[in-house]
C-alpha cells in the first residue's frame, strides 16, 4: 500500500447527502472543510453500496449528514448505520443563505456536510425498522380511512338533502347507523331516472362507509395489539387510548434514547414552558412548536383526567386558588404527563441509538 493510500485510509471524511426519490447527491469533506469529491447515486440498494464505496475510497467515513432521514433518505440512513456510520439528521439550508448562494443539489449536500462538521447539526434520526415504525404505518392507514369515511358520510347527507321527497322523507329522520343500512339495501322500485341515480349513489356511498368501518376496525385492532406488545403500561394510563398512545410513541420513535431526557421529550411534544413575561407581568406559555399530534394526545388525556380523576380535579382546585388560569393549569398537567410518559416509553424501548 502506498503512503498516499495509507493517508487516505486514516483521514476522516464527513459526507453530506441531499436525498431525492430517484437519486441522491453526496459531497465529501475532510476535517478542514475542503471538498474532496461530489457524486450522484441511485436511490437503490446498489446505489447505497456505491455511495459507501466512493466515500470510503476518499478516507475513513465516521459521520454523515443526511436530509430527509424519515422520507427519501430512510433507506440510505439504514444502509449507513449498518456500515457503522453515524447518521445525523440535517434540516434544509437557511432561506437567506439559499438566496445568496443559489440552489442546487450539490450545494445542499455540501451545506449538510458542513453543518455536521461544524457541530450545528447534532440530531440523531429515528430508527425506521422497529415496532414504532410499524405502528406509524398502521396509524397512517387508519387516519386516512377515518378521513375518507367522514367524507363519504358528508357526501351521503348532501345527496340526501337535494333528493326528491319520495326518497328523502323516509330516510332523513333516521340515525346514521340505520341510514347506512337503509341506503345500502336495494328495495326501491318505480322511480324516475333522476331518483334512480340518487338511490344508486346513496347505496354506493353507504357501502363505502361500511367497507371503511370494517377497515378501520381491522387496522385499529392490529395497532392496539402492537401497542400492547410494545408499551403495555402506556395503555393503562388514564386518558390514553390507542390513538393517543400511537401518537406519543411515534413522536419518541424506536430509539427514544436519542433524546437527552424527559425535558427533551416535553419540548418535542410542545409542552415545555416558554417565558412570556413583560414588565410587571411574569408568566409562561406553551410552546407552539413540536409534534402537534403528540401535543393533542396529551391535551385529550388531561381533559379526560380533569373529568374523571379525583386527584387531577383536586390539583385544578388547588392551583386555581393560587391564582393560575385554567390554561396555565392544563400546561402544567401536560408537562407532568410528558414526564411520566417519557419514563414509560424509555423503559419499554431500551434500544441503542447507533450500531
């Protein structure tokens, strides 16, 4: 081995990758920030291996900054981790910098590598190959089915409103379950062409609602069983159901040890207090950032506890006498729940962050 090859093998290389659906663009830097090379690679398993071989030929690859680790870069993230490379999630470049320097895939990849080299980017991405990822995929299917069901029900009611009295009057007073059954049945006769079209449309929408009901029930059953197997204590908490538990697990990810502690999880859920004091006013407000689905799950849990849990009701009365508003008390309760839930999730998913 020549001296030049030995030096290249020992030198550390930091790579940055701008990910896309079909092609990833990578830029390699040395520890001094000099560009060693730029390459484009296919977003396939063979392309990932080619990218790794290209980077390793330039030096020792220990860190990689990747954009979109949860979407287009998920496959590359898993391949880099399997090779022992530390993957760091990188946000898109600053808009002001883009306006000054222009926009291209190579420029974005170089910016990703430099953010890792400078220490500006230090976020460990979520693992995408564990039970929480499976729960996330199931929740995506369930949420889309629920949305489609609501749309189908609204369309059914709107068609019924403009139907002729002969079709509308026997159906409009029925509750929704019986309305679905009646519309799905085929017992109409002697109708005009326009009325036949309305009846056919009502039946089609009703059968669609029944199909979506079955799909939602099946996905919810699968999702609940996976949550029970992953974090059973989470489902035992008052006010936490399958949807809320799924949202909280998804926010933490398969590797919750990537978070520095329960305060980081609270900030991730948007429940960490933010100073909002001015002049003689001294108060705190909720963060408007973070994972909004997890924040909504905590809010639903707090509302449930305020209605059914005597200890939470007593806390509300005590803090009200101290001068806190209801909004501030709910903020405190959400922060307490985030602390408790993080401990449960952290104990249920003790997975290492890196290979």
